[in-house]
C-alpha cells in the first residue's frame, strides 16, 4: 500500500480547519496538521505577491488521492489552490498501519 503526504495552503485558519474536518469526516485522511501563519511569496497574474497563509499537511493513501483533491477543491476558496502530493517512502510500520485503518472507509 502506498501512502502520501498532500499539502495545501489557504488564507485563513478557519478554512484550513474546514479542510481538515471535511477530509477526516470522509475518512480521506488519517491526520491533518495545520501550520501557520506562514508567509508565502509567489507569482500571480504577472507579478510577485506575498500573503499570510496556513499550511495543511494531510496524511492519506495514494489510491484515494483523486477523492482527497476533489474534497479540498470543494471547500477551497482559491481560484488555483496549491494541492500537491509527495510519496511517503518509509515510515513507522505501526503508524502506517494505523493510517491505513483510519482511511479504510474509502
């Protein structure tokens, strides 16, 4: 079984909490950590922007990634939200077993 850490950023802590709650309630994530505020610098519509944001670190399974992305997009306020995934190449066996069990509903 393959596992992922999916990240997304959003402009408000309340939105980050909403994303976490939706993913957990749908059993699309075993854990969502919210970090912030952070400062993001990025290109947007031809110029450099900066904004305070909250970072969500989402632990899930690779096979349900599409559902995770769809659920995030449904509640995310950005026109083009950052949603990227990284494979978890190794991890504590007990933790990964727990993660698998908590996302079995999908």
